[in-house]
């Protein structure tokens, strides 16, 4: 069943239940008050009759007198202590069915027969402080019948109209709710068929949950599109990066093919270039694999790592290889973090490698703990990064100075890899840099609970 039909049926049935309940209550009170009113009229009539006419001990009364208290479809009778009728006037034969009854207390009775309501009231007749008989006045409630039928007709009509209106309103309401959802479904189907992300058209600014749903969907599509674009850019950048060494290799190989190895000078140069470009390609593919891997490290094994000890080892190794002054400054807190040692080592090397490549002076490394975080700061006094470049350097393949990077041999992937790994360890990277002054990288990780 469609959701619109469901909403419609649910609202209408609920309304119907409420209406029937209200109708029943109204009907009940209407009947009760009307019968009460009729009862009061009959009691009044009985008392008037008894007050104005002295009933003898024989309980006989002039028929003409009684007739003057009659209305159409009624009877008046005087009943003796043995419940036998002594005097009676009756102009509606059916009322004969009501049994006479002697009673010492006032009472009334509602008797339904032949589809009509009949009311009878009984009032005791006193003589010398003794009850000698009962005056009974009975009446067919014709007025009540008419009013009851009218009330039922009104109620049926109102209920019918309400149900129709509710069905119409329910349809309008469910269409109102469902139209944006329908449009979303059709957009999603379009996306499914064409494979192209597409936004939902938001026609009016309703600021409701549906609009929120549509805007959230659109934001999601925007992100998806962004990711697809990034992916495309990545493939195009990666192929471009691979194309450059391949072109060099292919042209030198061609040179060797044409000129042969007779010209030893050229042959040597060609072989050297082919070798170095092939190495470059090898490095690049390794880095690319590394990057791909860094994006899927969720289930990686983590253990407590002593940051000071790890930095000391790395610094000793790098100092030997690069013959550069790298100082380790620690605040004595010996912070431990929880992580994968190999990956954390890779992050530190990526930043130190940059510091070494993009500066010639000394490099300072600080290890501290601050507000529940282990903080690692790598500070160089080199070329620095212009402020407008700072947001780009974490992009894959992004290098500020492409020509210089070719000399230094970078691929522009280091920071992307580092960012992925730090994010996986719930860490954060901040950069402070000034052109020709230097760069400070601040990496913080949550302290491990040991
Ligand atoms: N300490 C630094 N000082 C100045 N520029 C820097 C520094 N660190 C990064 N950069 C700039 O950011 C760019 C991106 O750095 P990233 O480490 O991602 O790539 P890369 O060093 O060029 O190559 P690799 O993939 O080999 O690390 C660098 O090319 C450089 O322009
Ligand atoms: Mg680098």
C-alpha cells in the first residue's frame, strides 16, 4: 500500500472513531435531558390534577374532568391498592399494554414498544395521611421520536461530510508531504541509472524536515562529486607523474636504438638517465602504494609508543645519513601514545624529510605533553611556505615549487600520507610557516593510558 493511502486511511479512520464517540455522547445526553423534561411535565400535570380535584375514597372521578388533562396519545388512570384500574380515560389503544401498578412512592417508567418510547409516571393518592391509590399518567413520546430522528439525520450527514472532507484533506496532506520525497526518489533513480551524481531541485524554502532532508541529500551529493573529482584529479596527476620519466626513458632508449652503443659517451648518458628515471618511477609507485595503503588502515594493530625513544632513534639515523644538525628537546614528561610504531615512524620521517629538503640550517624537534595530548613539534629555519599555499600542501601531488621539487626528488605525496596516518590515530596536524623564515609542524596525538 502506498504511504499516501496509508496516511489518508489512518487519519480518516481516526476521525471517524472520534466522530462516532462524540455522536454517541451527544445522543445519550440529548435523550436523557428530553425524557427528563417530558417526565417533569407529566409529574406536574399529575400534581395539578390531584391538587385541583379531591379524589374520594372510592377512587372514582368524573371522566370529563380527567379528559381535560389529556393530550393526544395518552391515558390517565386511577389504580387501587390491588393494582386494578378503577377510573380510566385513554385515547391511544396501544398504551393499554402498560400494566397498572399501585405504588406508595412517585416513580416513572420508560417503555419502548411498537418502535416508540412511552412514558408513564405514577403519583400516590393520599387521604387522611394514607395512600389509598395511585394516579398514573402515560403518554406516547411523539415529539421525542421526531427530534431523535432529526438528530440522527444531522449526525449522519455531519459524519459523512467530515469523512469525505477528511479523505480530501488527507490526500492533499499526503501529497504535500510526499511530493518532495517523490522528487527525491526520482532523482535517486536517475543517479542509479546514469551513475552521475545529481542534486534535488528545492522549489520553495519551507525550512521543514523535508527541506532539511533534501539539503542534506544535496550536500551528500556535493561531497560525492568532490570525491569523484579528486579521484579523477588523482588518476590524471598519477599518470602525468608516470608519463614524465617514461618519456625520458623512451627517448633515451630510442637514441640508443638509432645511434647504437657505438658512441660510448651518448650510450653512457642514455643508460644513466634510463636508470635514474626507472628508479624515480620505482619510488613513485612505492609511494603511491603507500598512499593507497594509508587510506585503509582502520584495522591496524596499535601498541603504546614512547615518543621520545622513537624520535631519538629516527634522529640518530637521519643525522648519520644527511650529516645535518637535528636537536631533540624534551620537557621530561616522556609521553606515550597508542599507535602503530611503523606508521608513526613514517609520519615523523615524512616531516623531517621535508624539513631537511626545504632548509639548510639546523632543525629542532620538541617532544612535550600538553592537556592530555602528546605534542611533537618539528621546526626548521628554511624557505617556509606562503600563507596562501598552506591549505594546498596536503593535497596529493601538490608541490609549491615544482621545478625545485624535481631537484629534491619529491612527489608531493608525503603530506597526504602523513595526514591519513595522523587522522587514523585521532591526531591533529597544525602548520605555522613564514616564507624565508621557516616552518613549524605541530602534530598532537591523544596520550595513551598506561
Ligand atoms: N618544511 C617545509 N618547508 C617548506 N616547504 C614545505 C615544507 N614541507 C612541505 N613543504 C611544501 O609542501 C609540498 C608538499 O610536501 P610533501 O611532503 O607532500 O611533498 P614533497 O616533499 O614535495 O614530496 P614527497 O612525496 O617526496 O614528500 C612540498 O613540495 C613543499 O613545497
Ligand atoms: Mg615531503
